[in-house]
């Protein structure tokens, strides 16, 4: 099934989530990234963003799940492994 969000809309909303993260609006960022992942569940960037947000919220189990998900969909991307290591520290 095709996602109802086109690539430009997905990117714009991901930028909004990133802005919320930068502004320490972690609950808002979490909602954005979780919502986007419902449309693009195998998007490595969104999984890493969710992991970063969960880590900042000190929700370590969620951060680890998201980091592992990012590694599963993009095993060649080093950022997922680094993020998982940060969660496990």
C-alpha cells in the first residue's frame, strides 16, 4: 500500500520534529516521529530520530528498540550502531 504522505511532506514534517527536538520539546518531537513512522515504518532516519528523542527523554527501552529497528532496516548505516552504543552506555 502506498503511503498517503509524499516525500516532500514527509521531509517537512521530519524537519518539524527535528526542530522540536532542538528546542527541547521532546514530547512534541516524539509525537511527530511516531506519527511519521506509522506512514513509513522502515525509514531509518525516522527510526534514528525516534531513538535520539527517546534517549533524550531517558526512555532507554524505547530508544534501544528504535535504534535496533534502524539497524535492521539500514544495516550499512553506522549511525544506528553508534546510537545503540550510546543507549547502552
